[in-house]
């Protein structure tokens, strides 16, 4: 059985490599594109509920454009869904990503100039020139201290996750505007150069290696419950985006385990370590 989240097929069209595996009226070769807006919802159906989000500069494969919506697959994690067609631009060649919780692109080389675009952590941009304190990009001038070359990933995913402390919880969110449990984990590990699935069930099934129930947890380890995931910042404390606090918070693992079971979501299902 195929997973619709990862299968570029919607009944009308399907990726050509799926011929013989799924039913579709047409099997097509995708066209490349990039996300040209700050944060874009990736929906399960046109104008439907948000599954995940894509950020500025993200590469996508476009399989269909229809009635203002585009059926796409994210190049980063293979996630499939619909985005507003207006959010797409020609394929970009980003060189840097935003490495602070957020930044702005300015009209000039001064922080006193007009701010043109708000950019969250992980948004990707193309640097075309280097000035004294700013990088020039097609979006405007961005502080040099707020960008990091794509070929220089972070080393510690927990450090990235901790940047999001206090960020509002948002189901399906992937940015500093709002983020959910699996979005936090994906963002943190992606920034460190790992290809991480987008949802907690996919992360539990196919990301990292399992740890024994009695293994001592360490910074960066992942702990999974039914429909939820958290990251350890030390052996006893985790950080997670959750609907109980409606924010990204620190919580003791022991306390969280009791609370989560009491609210009906059961015991810990897995502990994993990503090398």
C-alpha cells in the first residue's frame, strides 16, 4: 500500500516512474520549481488542510498545475501535496540559509532602511554580492551574521532545536512562526545535514537507530509516543513542540511520560539515536 504523503500521484497524474504501480490518467515528467514565498502550506488537497510547510527557496518537483494549485513533491524529504501555484518561482540556486530564528531582507545596506521580507530559520536565499555587514540577495540586503552557507551545516541538532524555545505550536508547522513536534525534529536535523522525514510516524519507522529501553539517553536522542516526538537536550530533559503547552518548551522526560500517559496517549514507543 502506498503512502499518499510520499507518492507523487493523485489519480489524474502520476510520476512517470510509477507507471504500472498506481492508476492515473497520465504519467508525467515533473518540472523543477522553487518556493518563492516566505512560508507556504503544503496541503493534502487543493485548499485542503495543511500537512506540512515549505520555506522560501525550497526545491520542488511540479507534476500538475490546475485551477490555481500545483501538485508538487518536496525535493528535500519527498513529501507530496498541493501548494498555491502563485507561491512557485523558477528554479533557484540558493547558496545560504537563514541560521538565526528569523531575519529580514532590507531595501538598503542599513538596518534603518525599509524591511522588505521577513525570513524564518531555514529559508534559503541566493547571495549575489558581499558588502561590509550585509549580503546582497534578490530579496534585499540581509545581515551577514544571519546567514550560513549551505555547505556549512550545524553540528548539533539540539542547539538548533533550542533556537525554537517559545515558538508557538502549529499543527503541520515548519517555521519560527509556528512549529509542531515533527517539524522541530526535521528542521533541527536538516540543518545538520541529515535527510529527515517530515512526520513523527515516519521518523519513528525510518530515522536513526533504536535504543534499548534501559539505554542512557544523551543530547540529540529522540523519544517517541503515539503521534508525538521529542528531542533530548540532556539525559533527563527534552525539548518539544506540543499542544499541551501550545509552544516549544523544555520538559523533564519523567514528568512528560507521566503526563502523556495520563492524557491517554500511552507509553513511550521508541527511543532513537541519529549518528
